């Protein structure tokens, strides 16, 4: 019975791994400034992104769409920005699963 329950749980998680997506070399930006910086996200300064951290973070993907991060992604993005010395051109590689316009982040790193 225990084996069946464990196997069932693993099988339920398996599709999440298949649905993982990668976004490479994309601009990270805070949600507050997303609309005004969308056309030139590389000009968005790190200091502003840190000031607006409470609004949450996301990326501008290659199509120009803003995809916001889940809570885990927001925490990791804030840590990356705090540790970065870049003033702007804030680019990241992100791995996660997309649900609507939200990315459930499994990994994020500065590029």
C-alpha cells in the first residue's frame, strides 16, 4: 500500500518536470516599473528594482510579454539583485513552469 501511494505521488509530480521551460538572457524587472520600462528594460536601474521589491519581479520575455515570478522567484530575484554590482542591463536565465502569466521558478541566475 505504501509503495502504491509513493508511486502515485511521484507520477503526479512527473508532468511538472516535463512542463519546465527555460527563458535565457531575459531582462528582469520589478512589477511596479514593468509598464513604463517594457520597451527598454535594459535601462531599468538595479537601485530602482530594489526600491520596488515589494511589487514583485518578473521578466520581459523575447516576445515583449511580462511574466511575473511566484513568491520563491521573487525572493531569489531580490537576493540576486542585492548581490549584483550591475547598475542596469539586468539579465537572467530562468527555469520554471508557466501558469498563465506567472512563472513558478525552479532556478534563476544572473547572466
